[in-house]
């Protein structure tokens, strides 16, 4: 795909990568056995080394979120909307973490283990701040000091990226996910991606309203109204959509495409928590600095 700039999934700072990788592998095997239906809470639990015995849609989670690693011993509960409660019972969790999106399952899950709820995505509230609060609360509940380490390390990393990216071209960024060759989902200032952009000193080119952090479907023609922006594409995208764009006269006429201001990042959980925020920041900073210095 000559029209896209591809970048590897390696972390931008080697020290940050080593720290995250190590923490993702460290499990509190002797601690509380925990389960969750929510992916944002799942990545949080994995990142702080909780003993996750059951979660939902693990194959897709591994493909979309990529990191943190999911232990092979974690039981797959099936679809988030229709989890297998028998498998949950057999996993014998001591505690189940849930979110506002799956509150309908609370009563039934309480028959298996106590349920504790944490909301990260709420209309009108900062998902980054809520993710920090949830991370610290979960860490305190499970007595895992790695939770505070995660929040402090990410804050420091974003500060470093802010200083690094200040030397860039100052252009705004529009983070999108393709639905098909003519439509995309765009992440607004109230999304986790939008929050990261603000914290590293970049401007989100999308200033219109969103619903639960994103707007969709948005017509591809809207990109023509943002000629100065970097287009940041966040997988997964339909393969046929990418193939169609490669030969699209409209797409190839966009200033961002002509001037090679299109970045294809690695896959990231679009409704994730702090680990997703960190992965987005790493890949974005790597992509932009590579493009600026290339």
C-alpha cells in the first residue's frame, strides 16, 4: 500500500516497552482470582498483574488490543453480550469486575462471586481520568502496587512525548477507523485517543460532537475539509476498504495522501483504558517522529 505509511508495533521508547512487557507477564498467582466482561477493565487487570481467570472474547481481544498479553490459563467466556455464566462459575473467581456497559449482568454474576463496578466511558466525563481512578481503585482492592506504577509511568511518558512532539510541524491530527471505503468512525476530543492527543500537545482536527467518544458513520469526503491534518488510521480496517482506497481518485487527491501525511498504526482497543492510551501514544509518537525525520 504505497499510499500508507506503516510502522511496526515496537514501543517508541525501549525502556517503556521493557517495563510494560515485564509487568504484563507478572501475574499475582497467589492473589485474588478475578474475572471481567469488559475489555477496558480486562486490559487494566492484565497490565497490573492481576490473576485474571476468566474474560470475554479473548481471541478478538488479542487481535484488537494486542497488549497486554492474556495468559493461556484465562478462560474465555464467549461474547461480551452473551457471556457463558457456566464457564464463569467453573473459573471460580473470588471477585468480578464489571462496567456500566454490562450492568445488566450484575445480578446473575453475583450468584458466582461479588461484583465491583467501574465506569470508564460516561457521557461528558474524561475517560482518561476515569481510567486512572479505576486503575487505582482496582489496585487498592487487589493490593497491587503496580496500579499506581502504571498511572505514574504513563503520565511521565506522555510528558516526554509532549516535549518531543513540540518540535514537530504543529499540524492537527484526525484519528479514524474505516467502516468501508466511503465511511469511517472518527474519535473526538472526549475519546481516549482524543485525551492522549491533548496530553501530548497535539490538536484533534475533529471538533464536532461525538457520542460516547466517537462519531460514525462519517463520509470520507469530510477529510477534504481538513487539508492540513495528519490522518491517523487505527485498525482493524476492512481489507477491501483499503484496497479500494488505494485506487480511489478522491482519496489520492486528498492533500494528506499526496503529501504522505497518512499514518497506519497498529491495532489498538478503541474503548480501552490506560494500556490502550499508552499504546496509542507510543505508536503515534513513533510514527510522527519517523515521518518528520524521514
